[in-house]
C-alpha cells in the first residue's frame, strides 16, 4: 500500500470519526432531551453509539471518495488565472 493511500485512508478515518461523533452526539441529545441524558447517561451512550456507527458507515466512504474531488474543485477556484 502506498504512503499516499495510507494518508488518504487515515485522513478519511480520523475526520469522519470526529465529525460523526460530534454530529450524532448533538442529534442524540436533541432527540432524547438534555434532562433524559443527565438522568440516564447509559441510555444516552447506547443511543449515541448506535447513531454514531450508522453515521460513520456512510460518512467514511463518502469522504474517501468525495474529498479528492472537492479538493480539486476548491483548488480550481483559487488557482491563478
């Protein structure tokens, strides 16, 4: 496996773990309600980990395939003309 591929996989993995953990955590708190999260943290953690897992399954391959395209588009916008 090439270094470039390892970097791309590591970047996609790290970015999506952090991003989906934050987003699914916020969504789970909004759905359960802050009072329920405080009252039963175990139920929150269970709901959050399930939401995170399914979010990550979608986000990781999406970032892996879309990031190079998006990077190219943004570089094109700022390239000297």
